[in-house]
């Protein structure tokens, strides 16, 4: 019986098969790369939007706390009669102005406001003995205000050393005035005041006006009666609007043409007399794709001052 003879032959991929395999592999890699780039862009956009939301919420919370704190009265320190009628109003403000961080209060305001942004100032009594107080009253920088010291929380917009606009909180320190950044990327900061014009006041605002309108109401008052009868003591609520932008281009296909910070009705009626309440998108960035933007608004109640 003759032995079987096996024929051994090497087999492999042809050139055509190799090219097809390479093409399929490259296609899979390309698809994976596209998916990865898309996922990274979505993550970056989400992170940017989250940063805007966090900044806006924090700024509104800080402003709201300061406004509500403006109604605080230290009855023990004031005595049985409470605060005098000739004391200053807890609120003050300026339209389309910025501040110097080391000046006193809102004195020496500057006119180069960022997009017509406003100034909101709140003053209030402290609580607890000096020097540290009892911690129940703090300024916008987080420092406690004691009973022998008047606290201030002032909000305004200014540009930092890199030219980025930021909302700042100005406060009175132990030796001088200073200001810290609250949130950056600010396109506009606007404030309206809910004026209670009823006699006697009922604590409910009848209309919302800007700081200039309140100043006009006080213009005819004698200096001796200004603190007692100022319209600022009839402010029952404060409405704020804050427009912020992110650090990266927006992923939205269509961008709004502009932003009405207090709604279209107020913008149509007051845009010519109240700078900054209507902002055109084309005026908010210099070049390149526009960044993500979000408008934050809130209304905070103010305790009515005693007449």
C-alpha cells in the first residue's frame, strides 16, 4: 500500500482583500473619531452652559440676600423707638454707571459703564458686639458686620485686567473700601425698583422705575426732608436682570438678534431713556462666532421702611 502524499500549500490574503480590510478598518476608526469629537463638543458645550448657570444662580442668590438684608433693623441696638425717620434709605442706585473699587460707597461713579449696566447699593445695620459681630449679618464678601458698623453690599460691572466684564461686589472693610468679582462674562446688569406710591404705603409696588426716576422724584425735596421723604424708602421690591456669556462659541444654529433684559414691552417703551435694557447681539462681541448667552432675572422683596 503506497503512502498517501499530502500536498501542503501556503494560503493568505490577496492584495485586493488586504485593501478592503484596510478600508473597512479606516472607516471604523473614522466613524469612532467623529463620534468622539461630537461627544467632546457636547461635553464642552454642556460644561460651558453649566458654568453660566452656576454663575447666574450664585449672583442672583447673593444679590437677593443683600436686598432682603437691607430691611434688617437691629431693634436692641436702636432702642425701643426703633430706627429714626431721618436715617438714610436702605437702597440706592445709579443708572448706566460703574464704580471705583476704593472710593466711598457709590461716590465718584464713572460713566464708562459696560453696555449701560447699573449700580445697586444696599446698606444695613450690623448685629452683635464688635469686632466680629454674631455672624447673622454679613456683607456680599462674606464678612460679618457688627452692631456699631453700617454694612454695605454694592453691585456693579467693571472690566478686569484682561478686559473681561465682571459683576463685582463692593464692601467696606476694616480700614478701606474694596471689591471682589462675583461672576465674569457679564454682558449687562440692569435694575428696576418697585415703587409703592400709595398713601399710606401698603408694601405693594405700583410701578417699576429706574434709579433716575427715583432721583427725579427726590429732586424737589428740601435737603432737610430728603432722608425722611425720599422715594427710595418707598421701594417695595427690586427687579434685576443679568445677561451672561460663556467662554466658548455657542452650538446653537440660530442666535437671537438681541436681548430685552426686562421684556419687549419695557424695552420698546424705555430703550431710548434707560440705556442697557435692550442689547443687540451684534454689539456684544467683536469677532468670531458668538458665545452661549443666558438671561437671568429675579424680583426680591424689600421690607418697607418705617415712615
